[in-house]
C-alpha cells in the first residue's frame, strides 16, 4: 500500500517555534515500522515558517509581511529537513525534500512532473518529505495549510491511505476545551455541513489549519478514493494501527467509489471562489444532467468581482450553490452578456462563461 501521512506544525514544534526533534524522531520511527511491513510512505510536513523564527530572533513572534514570512520559511525549511534527515538516517532511511504548491496540481505538465518525481523517489526507497513551497508562495502562506496539499498528494501518488496527524484523538463531537463530554467520532461516511459545523475553525496558534481544514482535506481525499484517518500524532503505533484499521485509532473517513480528476479536485475543493454566477433552472439542468458548458443565456445574476480564470460558484434560482468552475471572462463581461444568446455575442471571443472542462458539479 501507499500511505501519505501529514503532520502539523503544533505536533512537531515546541513553544517559540523551535523544532521538537523527539516528535520528528517518533514520526520517522512510525514510518520505518510501516515500511518494514512492505508499504511505501510519503510524509507531508508543516513547520517551516515556525522553525525559521528562532534562528532569526523572532522568538515565536510571527511576522505579518509576506516578504519576511518567505525569508523565514527559507531558513526554517533547511532546519526542518536537517532534523528529518538525521532521524531517518538513524533508522537506515533516506529522506528526499519535495516542495510543492497547490497550483502544481492544476497544470497538467507540472502535475505529471511531480508524480514522476515522487514515484521515482518511492521506487528508490526514499521517504519523500513534502512541504508547500512557502519561500516563494503567496496565497499559500496567507490562506493555505498543508492538509489540502496532503490530500492532493494522496491523489497524485494514488495512495490507499491518508493519515492526518494532529494534537487531538480525531474529530470530536464538540470542542473538548468547552465541553468535557466531547467524544470521538470514529467513522464518517459522508462529510456534510453538520460535521463541518462541529469541526469549527482554526486550531492552534502555531499552525494555519485546524480540524475544519482536516475535514476539508478528508473530503478531497474521499473523492479521490482514498481512505482517511485523522488521529493523534502522540499515539504509539498510530500509523501501524491506522493501516490495520484498528478501532479507536482516530476518525476514519470512508472513500467514495467515484474518483474526481486532480484538476477538478483542485477546482472543487482547494481554490477559493471569487464570486457567484446565478443561473436559471434550464441552465442548471443542462449542467447537472448533460454536463454542458455554462453559456451566457442561462445566467440571471453575477455576484462579486472576479477576473478570467478565477474560480466562481454557480448557484441555482434558489441561491443554492451546486457547482464550481473557472470563469472564462471577468465579472463585468459576464454581467454584460447575461441572458444573451450565443448568436448575439462577439464571434472573436470564447462564448462559454465556464467551460465544461473547468466545471465541477459539487457532491
């Protein structure tokens, strides 16, 4: 089996942002145990920005400006990999750094290069250590987290299992800081709005994610056909138990039978929508039942400001969002064209508001 394991910043750093070498050593020992059983493992790690704070004298104080964050990430990434390399070498393993950004999953050529690199590393017996390319990223640092990246990596390497390690036993019925009676949700068949409400917002101050981002990641992975386990990083034997499907290891999210393509996974779950296009009932039926492109004739309203290639949500007459896609035209043009027949549009321009290749009907 191919296993992707993601560990968050709060699980591998101590107060002030310094790297917790013991936590990384434990994780690497877990990876070694799984590999001894004949499985391949990819590690997705957070912590570069946090790890770069102490060497630069920030003492846990996270800078606010992007340029400084990128510089901190560049310093922290090398410190982080040094700890991983030492821990893996002590177990007779070799680590290989792979820096990715979610956009690598949108462009087909980049996607294939990333897959080829990761597959070759696994064939050579290397443990790939994946992180976002925070030293040159922008939106990823400000809005992103490695949970969604881990889910996309699981799709990329055709993983059988994604393990999201955190500082809680899994998804709980309530916030344990507020409700002492909170209990573990051991299995999820479908991630719905009720569960997303239970997951809440961001978690620790150190990381950018939280249980909500892990649930969003699990949704992406589930639609890739990948089983997900959300579990405590500090649990002994957590990877072995997750692979074995042992009861109580954490929260298990069942995979779907249907697999979405990587580009459509990105559009549906990973890129933020910049606006909403409201369509009539006829256009909604055409998109859902016949999987057509969205044409201006079916558009009744445009909300928000977006540019060409930005992601937009598509809502029906009742306002319920049922699809998402990449706009072929800016909002001002879509507003101007709304309700018009194709024959009345400029012939030199693409007529689709959202092409079917860039459109996903949401599950």
